[in-house]
């Protein structure tokens, strides 16, 4: 005589059904998963943007480009005095917020505040006001924009673009300024190669260095 089906058999049936569903889901995931080799192009695309890695990797080329194009301050000042727009076209890199000009000079350091010093350069007209920033905070995106090779289109959004500029400044600070007593430069003679943005007043130069030596 056949035994009647009892309630005890139902939980076992449900467990078997659930196990089958789980196996099916896992099989689907496995089929949809792509193995990406570490270091491959696919792996690079999935990594988050690392600003400091970008800055460290790109600063040497930026420094070399600025050094190569740097114009003696007296020569650049004469060009700016004669025709600021022509000077920007001849010596500068176009930028939406003002052309970036590369310059080199030897200067006597004046008084400073928050790492920003006034400079005196022999042969410069009195109406050219020259300052340099030495940190701890390095502002502006002059170094990012100076070569003209780092474009917004290379980044996902404006935040990444700004972060890249800040990271290049940090890389410069590590490479150029960290070994210098920038808190005590007043009265000293320095040799500088750097860049500045030509703003509304073309005779005000606020230089970010890429090379700085203290005599």
C-alpha cells in the first residue's frame, strides 16, 4: 500500500529547487565574467584616476619643456613693454585664462609672506613687478598649461583636470623646492626658470618655478 505524501517532504523539495536556482545564477555570472589581466589595457581603463601618479609621471617633461622655451627676463620684458599681445603670441602658450610665458632670470629676493616673495632683477624696467611662489601652497595651473600638451579632453571631467594641475604642482614642490629653505630667502640671490600667466596687467609676473638655485 502506497504511503500518503506528508508535509515533511515539502521542505526538502524547496531546498532542492533553491539549490538549482543558485547554481543557475552562478553559472550565468561565470559566463558573463571577463578575466582581465593585470597591467593590460582593459585593466588600466578600469583603474581610478590617480592625480599624484599623473603629476609625478608628467612633471619631468613639463620642466624640460619650460626650460627649453624660457626667455631671458630682460628680453621678455622689452617685448611686453613694446606690445603685450605680440609678446604673448611670440613667446607664450595660449590659454583660456591668459597666455603662459616661460622665463629665466637671476634675482635678489625681497620680503615675503606665505612663501610669496618680491624679486629684483637687474635690467628689468621698474614697472615690471616680479614675484615668485615657493610654497607651502603652490597655486594656479600654470605648469599644467605651459607646454600646451595637457588638454581637458584627456580627462573624464573638470575635477580630474583640476586635480591633475594640483598634482603637477605637488610634484614640482617635491622635486624643486623641498630641499630649499624657502622660509628664509629674503636677501639671497636665486637663479630661476619658471612660468607665469599673463593676466589683465601684463607687467605683473607671478612665477611658478621649475628650477630654482640659491647662491
